[in-house]
């Protein structure tokens, strides 16, 4: 046990030594409150890993890593355990962002564990709303592009069956939206 020793004399005249377990720092520097954000798409290999990586990058640039818990997941289970799609990894790399997630499926505990669950499209949003089951599930479920300034659509389109230009387009809208999301969360 770490602590500080403090000697005192009791009413019986005997000296006793107490160990003060709380450090002076603990009283003056409380840990910052954590905000937890889960990005969700269908497969968790294209869009949501990109959103997770871009948002983490922006948070790191802002020096706020100790204030955020960031993750991503899919409503489907086809790609559990897999690295992100090579085209997402490539477009992220081209913009200086590393992606290191592994595919996982949304689980019921996510609705209690996360403050924000951010969906890429309306299908994901409706699936999440159906999955949520009452008790303790306080997460706000929202569309990522609701944080973009003047978006041309409220959805991040699924680029899985398209070409590389679709991934660049997705990267750009994800970045604009993640900047808006971070701006909003910092203001809270
Ligand atoms: P994502 O894209 O939802 O952005 O990860 C998809 C990836 C895989 C599939 C669908 C969408 N899939 O059907 O396997």
C-alpha cells in the first residue's frame, strides 16, 4: 500500500501513527469524465472502422485522448474478428490515419456501456433502436451525418460494392461529421 505517515498523540497520551492513503494530488486533480462513443455500420469493416479511426485521430490531435472511449461495431456478424476492408485501410492511410480495429457485432451491453451510439445510415439506426432493451440502456442513438454542417444526405452510403472513389467520398463525409461531433461533445 502506498501512503503518507502522520503521527499524532491520543487522549490516552500514547503516540500513534496513521497511514494516510489519499495522496494530495487526488484531492486537486480529479480524473476527467470519460465520454464513450460507438460507431456502427452493417459489416464493421468499411464505414464504422473509418469513423472510429478518424474520430480517434481528431481526439488525439486535440490532446483529449484521456477523455474519450472510442469503438466501432456492426449490426451484422459476417466479419467478426476481421481487419477493416483493405480499401478503408488505404484511404485512411492516404490521409495519415491508422485503422487498428477488429470486426465485432453490436451487443446489448453496448446500450449501457456507451454514451453515444452513432449510426452510419438509417437502416443501422432502426436496427439499433429495435435492439435496445430498456433497463440501463441510456445511450443516445444518432446518425453520424446529423453532426455535419449542411449535409447533402443524412446517411453515409455503403461503399462495399463500389470502387475506390466511393471510399474517398465516405472518408470526406466521415471526417466532416466527426469534426462536428467532436466540436459538439467538447462544448458539453
Ligand atoms: P460496412 O460495409 O457496413 O460499411 O462495413 C459492408 C461490409 C460488408 C457487407 C456489407 C456492408 N457484407 O454484406 O458483407
